[in-house]
């Protein structure tokens, strides 16, 4: 279980309060108006924003002071998920060892991850030689080889067209099911939430509310959510 | 966002900055300690100060004013060689001063090309020693710089403004009044101030074309106090004066210049609809041709006069060339080992002290630093025995502000674009440097290294202060040949120096770009 115990994240002069739990293997959409702090929440969980009060736990172990790279979190950012000068295979391999000194067994794992996302024969290419959808797949291969129990998506598919975005979300759902990861996903689109999420965390007014069932929330939105959805 | 932590430790940048600050401030302290203020300001000191300010002001004014029509012509015309010409405008930056002076003498000197033509129609030859010559050489170096800076100003005008001008059928006059003049009012003072600051500390031009009681700059007076009078305390006192002058000039320049001096993308002209008049086209063609000739004639003079001599240069010249290459490579290594960690620390946003150390070099001139080092070393060793390492170090310190201007934006880009990804992958230290930062920065590192190597290769400053008669870098050797009127050998040495400077620059720059592509 991911536990945010009376946490306040600081992002510049902005503060976001969160006191909530996310059960293991849940798929959670993080929704709310622009500037409400969705990104601050997930970046705080990933360790990029400091928790000035409260404590974070994963599986009962405290992670509040852990460096981002030591946390049980893999993350897809809005952009800059791949190093453009490294090959797709190297990019994916960074998830195993950041110094790229991989054993033969490690490389096999990387290649399996690439095959898993459908890039089995494109490992030698540079990201610029891939289409937008293929680049997203490559980033997912990196996340797969990181093999962390929490996956965070900070709107990485925002630049893709609707069909491609749905394809990527389906792939994410499959990978999360297979690996048993817990998913936190920032989104503006209630369609994304119904497509993939079990729960929704509503972020508004400097506060992240505890997750509750996506179907129920969307069928019967609270005033705050209704104001956002319009 | 990513301001909290970065995958490289900024401590190394602080260490490098401390080394730089210690070297520069140490030299300044030594100078202050050794200077005898009781000397006061004699008439010759006042003359030197007056001449320094006068030639710098004239050079800056001519360069900035002449650059306006040239930059305007380049900004509104498209032609085949435009890209090449804009690149050529960057060349004087890495052109050894002594080589340029030789070329200018060949074109504008007493027995140069222009004087010959004047002789055909019965006019007296030109005379370019003294104030004329110093200003001419400074304009040769800084007109291209001013043109590039103003071109940047034109490029920064949103292209919508020119489209709006077309909609309202502006002629060139309306465009000038409503768009160009406001832009120039913002940029010209900065351009003038930068060139003024450069010319205040210029040494080699004054050494070769100035001199005598009426054309001696403070920088040159330091050298003369040193080498002719062996008067260390007077040299130190003059250095204090020079620190004040250069410091004031640098502060003014930093105040007035918000722009990036080494901007790219200048080769893309904005489409214009207001300048089709035939008279304007003829005028621009003439201006561009004149500017190109002003740059190309001295360069061709060097190549033409050097070609004959370069095949049988005496062995001392080759020896000097070898030493110069070593100094240039050593200086580049020192520069990179200081500038790289400093740029990372500045990009991490945690160290404004590092930035201050980076621009200290602007306020101090090479001869001042050289004098300071001489004062510090003199009690312990014979400073002449350290001439080459000191030259390499001072050259690196002088190139540092430029290198940081090139490297810091790139380091910032990497930190912004990939810092979080690297942190989330737990990439730090050497793996991060090797796989992310260095490859991403490689084109900029190559460019900075190329500039540093070429600047050091062509430097005629500290080496003149420290070298004994047996020892010379190539620029110094060339200067000695010119002083001894061995013009043919000097021409060969000049061509060799030009080629070596360009090759060093090209090798590093191209190497950096290839390293990035691999």
C-alpha cells in the first residue's frame, strides 16, 4: 500500500496537502482543474518535490527522504522520456543499470521488454527514427525493465492522437496487469479514467482527496468534480 | 521543477570557481601590493589613459555606426553567399591579431595595395601607424562583431511586425522609423559598450600599430615598463590603473548587454516586402560588397604574401609553431577542466558565486594578470622558466567567460530536459556524465574548445611579458620577424599561424559535432 500520511508537498510557492492511501495493484486516475496540483502530487510521490510535513510509506517502509532513483517508482514524464543520443535498446537498458554495464542475462531481460512492447526489432534505432507511438512504446520498455512496483504517468501521451493514445493506455493496462504494478495516472480526460482506472484521486483547492471508485464518481460527480467536468 | 537536486555534484564547480577566483584575485592582490601609489599619475600616465579611452571610444563608435547599414542590408537580403558571409563575420574572433595586423598593413600600409593605387593617381600613400592604425585594426575586428550583434537584434524583431508592415504597405522609411530605430535604440548602446570594453584591454594591436608617446595604451605602457625599463613597481601601478579602466568598461558593458553574443540561426533571413526598390537593392549590394572586401582583402593579402615563404621557413618558426600548438592544447585542457564543472554548477542553479568567478576574467586584462603572476613568482623562481605554463593558464582564464556563455545554456537544457529522468533512473556521477551530460553537451564543448585553442594559438600578450629571447610562440616569433623587417618570412609565419588557428578551431568544433552524432 502507498500511504501519504498528512503530507504537504512544496512546489515553489505552491503547496499541496494529501492524506490518503492507495492499495496495491490499484489503477488510479489523478484528476482536477489545471494548476490544481496533479503534477505536484505525482512528482512529490516520485521524490521531485519535497514533503515539508508528513510522511510517505510504501509497503510499511518509509520513503519520505529517499532520493527519486531509490524510490519504488518508475515514471513517464510529459516529454523527455528518452535520451535522444542513445539507442532504444540502451534507453531501455538504463532501467536495469544506469551505468549500462549489463550482464548477458540483463540484456536478455531488456530485449524481452522491447519485444513485450512490440519493438523487438527496432532496438538499434535512435528515438528520432521512431514514430510518436513507437517512442512511447520505447519509454514503456524502459519502465518495464525498471521493474518498480509503482508506475506514474504524468500525461506522457498528451501529444498523441486519440486512437494512438487509446492504444498506449491499453498497452499500459496490459503491462500493469502482468507486472502487478500500482498505477498513478494524471489525466484531463474522463474517458481515460473510465477506460483504465479503478479509482480517481480528485485534486482541487490545494488538496488531494482520497481515491474513490471511478465509476461511482463519474456517474455521480461531487460538486467540485462536476464543476471541473462541466 | 528540477531545481532541488541534480545528478552531478555542484561541489566540483565551486572548487573550479575557487581556483579561478584565487588565480585572478591573487594576481590582482599581488599587483596592488607591489604598486607604488606614491608614483601618482604623471603626464605620460595621463596621456596613456587619454589615448586608451580615445581609441576605444573611436573604435566602438566607428564599428557600431558602420555596422548599422551593413547589418540592415544583410537582414533584408537573401543571396547565395549570405550564409558564408555571416560565418565569415565570426572569423575575426579567432583570427590571430598579429596576422590581421599584417594583412591590414599589406592592404592599407605605406607600401600596401591602397597606397599603390593612390600613387597611380598622384596621391600620397596612407600612413596607418598611430591612432589611425589602432582604430582601423579595431574596426576590422569589431565591425563584424557589431554586425552580428545587430543582426541578432533584427532577428529578434517578431516576423509578424514585418508582415504587418507589408499589410500597411510600409516603405523602407516607415519600417526604419517604426520598427528598426526602436530596436537599434535598445541594442546599439550595448554593442558600443562591448566593443569599448574589448578595445580598452586590447594589447597586440597597440603593440604593433601604436607606440610612442602619442599612441600608447595603458596595456602597452605596462609592457613597456616591464620590458624596456624593468620597472616592476611602475608596471604594477599601471596595472592598477588598467584594472580601474577595464573594470568600469566591463561593468558598463554588462549593464547594457542583455543579449547572447554568440547566437545561432543568424543565417535565416526574415522575408521582407518593404524593400524592393531598385535604389535600395543597389545600395545594399554595394554595402555588403564593401564589408566583404574590408574583411577579405587583408585575409587574401596574408595568404598571397605567405604562400611563397611558407615552404622555406626557418627552423625557429617551426619550433615556435610546435610550442604554440602545445600551449594552445594545454590551455584548452585547463579551460575545459574549469569551465565544464562550473557550467554544471551554474545550470544546477545553486551557485551564483560560480557565475561571478566566471566573469571576473572580463574585468582583468591579460597583461595585468601576467604582471600579477610575475610579481608572485619572482621571489621563488625565474618567471621566464614558467613562460609557457603561465601563458596557457592566462589564456584559459581569458577564454573562460566565452566558454561559459557557450556551455551554460546547454547544461541548463540538459538539466531541464533530462535531470528528472536521470534521477528517477538513479543515474548520478560518472554514468550520468558519460551517458547523458557529455554526449548532450559535445557540440558545445567542441565549439568552446575550438575557440579556446584558436584564441590561445594566436595570443600575443602574456608571452611577450614572460618570454626570454630564446623562447617564442608563433605569434611572438612573427612579431619579432616583423620588428626586424623580415617581412617575407613574417608573411610565411603569418600564413602558418592562420592555418594552424583555423585547423585547431575546426578540429575541435567538427570533432564535437561528430561526437554528438555518433
